[in-house]
C-alpha cells in the first residue's frame, strides 16, 4: 500500500495562486483595509469567490483568517517585544485596546496582559 493510498492521510491540494498572494498581502498589511471587498479587489475576484476560496481551502472566512493572523502577530509581539499592549494592538490592526483585548481573549483564551505575564521571558531571545 502506498503512502498516498493510506486513509489516515488527508491530501491537501496547493492553494490557488491568487489565494496565496492574498495570504502574503494580509501578513504584510495588517494595518491596512482587510475587509472582504478590498481583499477581493486585490485578488481580482468577486467577494463571493473570495469567501468560497477561503472556506474551501483554509476552512474559515476571510475575516476569521485576518483575525487569526492579527492575533498570531500580536502574540509574537507580546512575547518578543516590550511594547505596551496599546502599541501591540495598534501595530496589528486593532482600533483600540478594548477591542484588541476582547478579540485576543476570544481567540487565545487569555487576555493580552495575562498571555504576556504567563509566557513572556525577561530575555526576548529566549521566547523565540
């Protein structure tokens, strides 16, 4: 039996090029307008096609994906920098600290302050 025929392995096709470009665009533009119409225009597709691509290939909506990327980057900054929580939120595209804290907790299960105090090392290089 070949490896590809094993039932336990799920084959994941490569992402369409326009979706891969969008993923890179989102990562590089966390402070930009990342709403569905803007993302669709950037990719040269309709909003419904954008939603379908994200759901089919990434298992989540574009908005959920953007939120996850912003929270992931915020977690990295909380661990690897001494920026205050307001600045971390600003640098990852959240409009204010309260919204940032609410979204961060919904995604990670902890507030940004608790996350930082729990996982942040005195030496930022040690957290990497």
